[in-house]
């Protein structure tokens, strides 16, 4: 359906953004946004540019961010847009880096913020919030006018990066109010071609005024402390046309979800804004989310029809502490979950202090493919096989589907889900009919192992040749004088390429090439840096196929570098920035670059090898002194309203074990990050510098990392005080079985195993390869 949505630019505009019932378009071509959430107000402004470069390096093209009201107008009539709260500076920085922006303006946002982002005075006012009550609307108007002033000149009308605006969040039964907010925002100068609202929980949205955005999480910190896997999370590991997830925000919903009909959604493209990039830890539920949990969920949404991939969170952050109160969601403010006062790491692909997580690399692998094929994928529809799983309890049937336009497409397979492992499937082949031709993939049966998830191409062009099938995942096409189609091996399955023989004149390279029944079959490929085959089509034009091994593919980055479109393989995370390569972290392994730069003196296969010198990473030891022993483990405190365990209070931390950590000044070098890593077991921890709370954690297994550079001067002067509380054996909290203590001597456990400094050096490779 076209023209029914009250959204989009004037289509006569050369770079117009428009939307129909199936997908988005930009400049007259299908457009597939990849969106990552990063909260400017929860991160130091001095580090925004560096972190946004990391976000961009992960393949994200759109940054979404909440505008939390309580960060900007904690006291009524007193607005603060300075420092870390400088929305204008953040949006401008995104624009300078070529990133689009989605502003989630609220007024209510949630985001584990106190009162959902409302300042306390809003709740104390004589009005009915989140409705068209004129008294409430008049409270919102100045906020929107302030946001409008911040965004002046940054909207699309003025060539700015703001492509979408979200009004409210998780508002289920006030469609008229969403229209009011949209009109109010526009009157304040806030405008964009796209307007959105969260659609989960069968939200009643104003027809054709906003695009409903959906989500899905591998785990749910808002669930109870039960020992299993949240039921609704299972749905996100099955392919299918369903978009809704009525569990998101269910802990705050006051109205019942009724019905399951999603037919109304056919008017809108399948778009997401909250695919779980991880999960926060609430006090009562502390899950561990693995990289495969995140990437498999993302792939399932792509297979199921997503045309707008949005992650929450993509970059972790730290909650501010306000002038009047802390600003986290808590039992004290009527919420069913107690959250950390400061930490909002979210186990995200980029952590609370910019740490690169495994999920960053796994998602980037998908984003490299979408950067090339996303626009075509957006026009393709979902086709489910006749033997698809019948319900969410089915753990035996292999999960797969196809997205296709009838002529070509992609085959998606998912054999991974968290907690409840899926069995391997032997003797697997897939049969797909496209354009009157049956494709059977692979030619010989293979085993799809437990935990595998991948996408394979079907009837896709390689230059002027037609690649009918490939048992390898696409990673995009490089412009290297000839088009180079990059793939990676999946799940240990042997790679075979099958071409339509009519379209191929010759195949050259390290492989076995067989002609059979109108097809050219390429096998015996050894994926890696040297696995390049060249294909000459019937007209004589050439293209190439480069097949990487799975481990190498996870290290792949791509961008404009040293005057060419290049693929970089690096064991250390890398960011391409203004014609130079920046490598993060420790190690001294070579970087592989294709096409080979002129100054490379060595090679590995078709890649040039560039030595990256080991950065100076010998950190001095920290001095750790125990200055106070822990008292007995606190007795569980249950919140009367939610029935869930409440977090320790300031008074409880008076009984904590206290450690004084001294960090020598020489540990800080330049502007690079320095992490304090605490390997410990217990209940809850807090870190203070000069008496100020700077970090906290509900222990859940992984080491607690605290970025120190933002507190450098204070730490050198005062050191760090760490307070740790023991975990009681009978504490009514969920901790993953992967991390649970083996023993509770005396009924509780508290152990500080080690405290170390971990430098995160930045090594720059410039034009001369140094």
C-alpha cells in the first residue's frame, strides 16, 4: 500500500525518505536502517565522538537516543542542556560522522529511569499524566519547545540528521494523546519524515500517524526471580510473521492485553527499535546474555521480515545522579524492579565504558551483509516451510525460512536459543522453488549443529553470473577494481558454490570445478585469506568470490581506507577514522587488509599484512587494602507492592566489606581508557571516589569493570573505596546457573578474588602503515 501513511518527505525531494506498507525508501531506492541506542545524557560528552566512531564501525547507520525529562528539568522551569546533557552537540556529532538520528522525546520514556523520566514535580502536579489533560499538556509544552530549540537547524528540512521522532513509550490505550504529542512537537519545531511509537503489547496507536516499532529480548530482568527462561523470550528464536511481544513493559502495564490479531499491522513495515543488545540486571533477576543469544535473535527478526533493525541497548552507559535524587528505576519510586543506581551497562555490544563485547563482532557480521543486500532484502517477503514448528514448545523441528521476491532470496536457519539447547540435525537439505526452478541446498546432506544460525543466498548475482546457491553467509561486495563478493563459512559446513552454467564462462581459483546438469559446481574450497575464486561471465566480465573462515569473518571490518574500499581482518577491534586505522586493546598480531595497500611488504593469501606494534600495556599493580570486614549477610527485604527482593540501601552498605584501592598516577597514559577489573563473588558492590558514588554492580558472574579515565584526577588524589556485600544462600534472586556459587560457607558468600588494572591502548596505523 502506498500513500496511506501521513509520514515521509515530499517525494519530489531528491533525497526523500518515504515509507509504504512494506519498507522504507531513500533517494528513490529501498532503505534498510540499522539503528543502535546510545544515551547521550548517560555518557561523558568528551567521549561521544570516539564512542560514535565505534558505533559506526559496528555497522550501525542510525543512532537512537532518549531525551529524559528528569535530566533536563529536574527543578520546574530550570532547564539544563550543558555538558553531558547537550543534545545539540550530540546530534551535531552524529551528523559529522554521517550517522542519522532518531530522538525519543517522551515525555515519558521508561529506559529504567526514575519515574520513567518524569521529574518528581510532574507527578506532584495536579494533572493526569500521559493523557490529553490540558494541565498535563501545558507541562509538556515547554519541554518540547526546549527540545525544538536544541534541534533547530538539525532537522531534515535544514539538511540535518534527524530522520525520525518517537513520541511517548509503551503507551497502550491513548492513541489520541499520541496525535496530540505529535502536533505539539511539530509546533515546537521538532519534525522528521518518520514518526514512531512502540507497538508492543497490542498498543492502540493512531492509524497511519506513526510507525509501530517492536522489540524482543533474549532475557527479561523485569521477570520474576524464577529459575527458568522467560516464556516470551522463546518466541524470538522462531521464524514467523508475528511482530508483537506483550511481555516488554508488562510489569508496568495497568491494562490487560486482549486478542492476538495482528492484521492491522499489514499497513506498516515491520520495524524494530528494541531488539535486545543484552539485558540489564535488576536486583532480583541477574541474567547472563551471550553473544549468540543476541545475534541469533537478530537473524531471526531479519528472516521474519524486519526492514528496520533497531537494538536496545547498543552502547551501555551510566545513570546520572541528580541534584535532588538518584535517577534509576526503583521500588522506592513505585516500580517493580530495583536497578543499580549508576550502572546501565546492559551487557551491550559496546559496554558502559566503551568495551568491545563479543556481540559487537557477531552483529557486525550481519551488518556487513545488510550494508550491501539490505535494500533488496527489504523488498522481500517471508515464506515459511510447510513443516515449520507448530508451537513454541517444539525443540525438535529445524527452524528455517526464506525471504524472497520470487526470483531470488535468502535462506535463514536458526538452531540456537538460550538456556534450552536445541539438538543437532543430521542429513539436512533444503528445497526451495524460485522463478520456476527448484534449488536443493546443499547438493549433499549436511549436519546443522546445535547452536548454529546463518543465512545463505539463493539465485543472487555475482557480477554477470548467477549464483544459484552457496552454503556460506554473504558479507557484502567490495569494489576492488572488480566486484569481490565476500562470504564466510557457517557452522563448519563445507562451502559449495553453485552457478547457473548459462551465465558462467570460466571459474579460476583454489577449488574443484565441475559442470553438471546446467550448473557449475565449485567445491573443495578452504575458507581463509587465500580463498579467492574468479568468475568470468558469458560477456567476458569478471567478478570474484572471497570466502573467509568463520573465525576470521568475526574480525572483519570494512570502510574507506587509504583511498580505497577495504576489508580489514584484525584480532584487535578496529575503527576506520578519517583515512586511518585505529586498533584497540592489547596484542601485537598483524592486521590483514584487502585490497593490499601499496605500503604493505608482506601478504597472507590475497591480503596484505600490516604489523601493528604491541602497545605499551604493562600496568602497575594496584594496592588493595581491606579496611573493614563485612557484617552478616542482610536478611532478604521483599517489596510489598511487587513481591520482589529489594536492593540494599545506603544503610545496608554500612555493613559492607570495605577495600581501599590505590591507583598510581603512572597507570594513566594519555587519554586512553584504563579499566579497573574486580573479580569477585557476592551480592552488591559500590565504588566511591572522594566520597562520591561512581559505579555499582549487582553481582551476576562476569568481572566488574570500572572505567577510570573520566575520574582520573579524583582517583589520583583520593583513590577508590570499594564496598562489597555478601550474598545470602537464601536470597530470593535469580543468578544464572553458569555463575552460581558452588558453596555458601556459613550461609553466605563474599570473596574478592583479584583487583587488576587493564589498559585499553589505541594504536593508530596511518598512511605510512605505522
